[in-house]
């Protein structure tokens, strides 16, 4: 019997598998697709943006250099690109970004933004998972689940696999979510979206980048023939009819107001902005992460990054539960911390959809939003949302750093926080050297930092979130909350 069975070998499932494998858990990942390669996972159609928070997660586990190498990026390249994202197709200018607003951000070897393919991300994570002893079985879709008091049996085709826990990371059409009986609620779509790789006779008639029009939006990507479109038809066309050349051409002409001609279709698919979320991320011994727990439109590129946030939040908590040394209620904090984040992302994408709707009301709001986004405060606010820097868990502590991603403190001996978190343990940084070794399963490090942000000591959870800082007299209570009984 496995400690944990994970359904889904995408980035979320593989990152979670690495977290559990790092903690010594026995893990099986089952994936419905028989092959790792797909035109939908490589560039251009598989291109995705990893934000600062996600890249910090890779960095904290020693994966940032392999990731950058696999993506063909020189780690020594200068900082983020000038454009740092968009809101409803309206691009942000990094020249307006006020980094001083992120008062607890410190420089790090991880970039602020990385554009790479799903294939690259998955290859890096699969290699690490295999090295950690994780088993990956492909071509095995989940067809049944039976829960018991201490285990879950997963049926996948002709086979059955038993685990103490099951985590569904199997995407927006999650079989695990349906079979385990999760309640899935939300809002219906406003548009049918299209992404396609086509041959086009006269691409010069179409403007590059994001283009909001009186009828919707089209996006001309950097790769020739790669387009996306949003048609505000209430999601009526999504998966309801064949995506023919004639239909795609008609939509593109209507969205762009041109007479462009498509002569061939290499790949095409549809999607919507249907926004749904499970009411809980746990049902007995079954948990969900990523798109299995929440779906929404791809506006702003938040889906993958939110899922990776789920994985790193869940991994150490589930591992502690498997080891039976988790403090009471630790696993419940997965839902209580991540569900509000998922709900906020759904609202973030809904707001963009409303701003993009055809009609004079939305057009008026777009004008207002453009004015706001052209300001320093507006750009900084949206960039903070997109980067993950604004994410903060409510840990019942008023200190503004508690509940946030820890800055990458650099000690005077050259050690960085990212060097101390690669084994997946919590870290206590004592900048005063007065706390001494602690009786908890933590990495205790004493030493001065180049910039300690005016702090005396910081307790960092295995997921990189600050759990405590301040008065050493309050440390024991904070450590017990997250790490259970102290070790003698």
C-alpha cells in the first residue's frame, strides 16, 4: 500500500509528488495519458507563465537551475521583462512598477517571471520525482474510488491501487472530483474561447498582442499562425460543434473586423470562462489540488500558478499526517488557507471578463481601468496580484510578514534561505544568536543577515511561508501550532 496515490502527472501532481517523496512518503502517480509528449504541451500552444511565487517554490527545492536550463534561459540574464502581465488584455508597463511597495521582498536567484512550456516544467519535475522514488504509471485513467477508514482503493482500468490517501490533480474535468462526490459550484460562462495554430494568408491585417474589439478579443501571439479569440456567446460553441476552418475563420474575421483568410488548421481547441470551485478541498481521505479543485478562464495565467501553490501548501501537511506527527488540525488548514486563494482567483478572472464584454457599459469601465493601470499604484496593485506577492494566509498574527512568502534572507556567510529549505524542513532563522538549538524538527540557523528587515528571528514553514517572527517568548506556541510535539 502506498502512503499517497496522486491522480494526474501534470505540473501540480508532479510537484506534489516531489514534496511527498522528499518527506520520505511512498507515492504513486497515475496519469490517464499514455504519452508524455503532446503538441499541446510544447511551444507554442503549451507555453505558460510561471510567476514569482511559483518560481520561489522551485528555487526553495533546488529546482530553479534545472528549470532555467531546460527552458534555455541563462540564469545570469537581467531581471523581468518590461511588460509584467495584463489585466483584461490591457498590458502593464514595468516602468510604472513600484518595488518598494513589496516591503518584504528581497533579491533572489529566482527570476520574477518565466515563460516556458508545460513539457519543460513536467520533464524537470518528473526527473526529480523519479530520483525521490516516486512511481509514475501512464495510460491509466481513474475509473473508480472506494474509501475505507484508513485507506482508499483507486481503480484505474483493469488495475487497483491502494493508498492511505488519494489526491486528485487530474485537471478541470477531474474524474476524482466526480467519483469522490465533491460539491462543485460557481458561475456559467460568458464566452467561448479558442486557441489555434493555423495557416493564414494575410497576417499583416492583424495587430500583434492583445486586441479588444467591439465584438470580443483576439490575440496574435509571437509564433506565426498562433491565435486566441474570445467570442461572447455565452459559451454556446464550446465543445458543441466541430472546430472547422470555416468556423474559425468566421470568428476571427468577426473579432478582428478584417477579411483575413485561414487556409489550414494544424491544431485548435475551445474553452470557456466557466468559474467553479469545490466547497472543500478534502472529502475523507481524498483531497484535490489545481484545476481539479477550481476552474476559471485563463485570463492572467493564474491557473497553473494557483495549482502549484496548492501543491506546496498541501505537500508538507499531508506528509506530516502520513508520518503521524502532525499537530491536530494541520491537514484541515489546507482547505482553510487555499480555498480563499482559489476563490479570489475566480473573482479576479470574473472581473476581467466583465471588463471585456462588448457594449458601451464595459467600454466605459475599460477606459477607467486603462487610466488606473497607467498609474504607479494601479500597475503595482495588479502586478502584486499576478506575481503572488500579495498572497497572505490568515495565521492570527498582526505582523505584516506572517502568512506571506518568506524573503530570501542572505546570511553574512553567504548562505541564503533558499539553500536551507531544499530538504523540505521548516527553518528557524535567529539573527541574534540568542535562541539556541530548538527541540523541534526544524533547521535552526543562527547568524547575521545582510538585510534582516529589522527582525530578530523568523520561523519559516516547509512551504516557505513565515509562521512567526518577533518575541522569542512566543516562539514555542507558534512552533507547536505547525510542528506538533517538540522532540526531546
